[in-house]
C-alpha cells in the first residue's frame, strides 16, 4: 500500500477518536461557563480538529523520511564525520505493524477513501444546488420598503464594523438568511417582515450582520464539505450541530448587546415564530440553525444573558483546548509514521566487488565498464581492503582510518567507483559524497 493511501485512510479513521475527544471538550466547556463565546470557540476547535488531523497526517507522510541508521561502528573518524554533519544516529526503523493481509488492508483503505469521497462530492453537489436555489430566490426578492429598517441596519452595521448589505424580502423562504459571499444580502421572509415591528426586524438583521462580520457566509460551505467527507464518523456530524448552535448564540449575544429586557423577549418570540414557520430545510439558516434540540439553551441565553467567563475558567478552557490540539498533533505524527511503515520494502539495486556489497536507489555503469556511479541511499557493507582502494570524501583525501562500510545507512549521497583499468596506480578509486546535513 502506498504511504499516501495509508495516511489518508488512517486520517479518516482518526475522525472517530478525535471527534469523540472534541465532544468531550465541548461538553466540559459548556459545563464550565454559560458564556457563549468560549463555548463557541471550543466547539469550533473541536469541529476543525478531525480535518486538521487528516491534513497533518497526509502532510507528514509526504515529507522526507529522516535518514535512519546506527552510529558508525569501529571507526572514530567515521563517528566524528557523522557528528560534524549532523547525520541521524538513532536506532533502526520500527517494523511495520502486523496487518491481517496486505491485499485486504489496501482494499479496505480504497473502500474507505471511495465512500468518503462520495460523501464529499454528494455534499458539495447538494450545497451548490442549494446556493443556486438561493440565488434564484434572491433574484426575485424585493428590497424592503421600510426606510426605518434600512436606517437601523446601517446603524447596527456601523456598530459592528461592516458594510450594510441590502435587506431583501421574499415569500419563498421561512426564516431570515444571510446569503451571498462576494455580494452578501439579508433575506427576510415576507410574512415576518409584514407582521413584525421595525425594532424587532432590526435585531434580526443585526444577528445576520454578526454572521457577516465573522465570515460565516464563507465558512458554512467549507463545513458542509467536511461534513460530507466525514459522513462515516457520526462524532463529526454531532460536532457540526454543536458548533452551529454555539455560533448562533454568539451572534445573538452581539446582536442584543445593550438591548433592554422587552427587546430580548420580542427577539425570543420572533425566534420561536421563525422555527415554526421554517418549511424549507434545504435553505441554509443563519438565524435558527438546524438542530432544534439546542434551541432551548439558546433561548435561555437570550432571555437571561450570562456574565462573561472568569479569567480562570477561560485559562482552563484554553488549556483543555491546547491539550486536545497537542494530542491530535501527536496522534497525527504517529499515524504518519505508521503510513510510511505501510509501504512495502522494495529491493534496492545491489552489486558486489570482492567482499564489498553495494546498495543504492540508482546505479549507472559507463559504457566502457570502468566507472560506476551509485546515488540515492547508498550503503556499503563488508570488508574493505584499504591497500587496494584510494578513497576521497567530498573531494578531499579520506583520513587513514576512515571506513566507508561503517557509516550510517543513508549517510552517502553519491559514490563513484573507478576500476583499476582507469587509474595509474592500478587501484580502485572510491569518490564518496556525503549527504548534506539536515537543518
């Protein structure tokens, strides 16, 4: 199995434990504080970690493998050269984990990749269809005829530091929406716009303006795609629902900043009415969210605003998030190592010269047969007769006790072997080029 396929499959499987740990983090932060802001941050972090674990695992797998090998044995000169060039001196690479069957494992990896890709493609296609539908609704929508609402939206936009988008009204939606990315607009249901006072509608629009300030209109398509990619991992879908609910609570908090209790009650009643009237599940809601079971928590925060989380609890939440991120990174590193170990060992080209065996990724022999060039992972093993060989290291004569057969695996980047037929003294010439030191 190729390392890339193995790392992708392992990263997809890792969505289960990473998602489960993320659910635990989010629930802990919810119990610690009623402040929507740290809760939203915790859920957003937890929701992003499965995708981050997959990306990091694949990226680490594609990075060059550190040169393994043991320290040079029996030659002090070789040891000094190894230390000076910062060549790795760790132990031999770990053996690949025991697997039931290479063919079965590779087939399972391909199946997992195919199913996940199908989920991603399906989700993206559904999202594109939904956005085309919203674009059509927007094209047929009309601008609000309430100048007071337009003015109130401009005031809220100035308070939030965003440009006021147009406010449109349509009878083809059941709840308020923020639509568009390059040309955002607030879309209100006609029934809601006709039945509600300007003050209440202004708060609804303020909620959508907070989404605009946060960039949620750009974030939602990405979250939709990730939900499709990880559709085989239910914890990721649960994280998406929790993240969306926490995000709505944060937007409520910012929209209702400084609002009196009466305005909060009107806003809560408007939310309930929007939930009852929503008959368009395909439209992405930026006001009510999709998980109705979490609305109770949101209504409680609207009617009884909580105090900001204390610094101690914020520090604890930050520490928990950092610990989960570190654990995910360590797991990704372990998975990348496992993926690299999954690559079947390939026999390197070999050659023999007396009691010396040469191994390398590539070997080239000149047409006259008097010169051979080995490159890429060059290794020499055996007993070298120094009386029959003249040796240079990086273009300079090698020290008298330098033993090329005791260098670590991968320490040699290139080796040129010249036969006695092409030399004046009738000896072999070994021109050794050592691998560059790792940064």
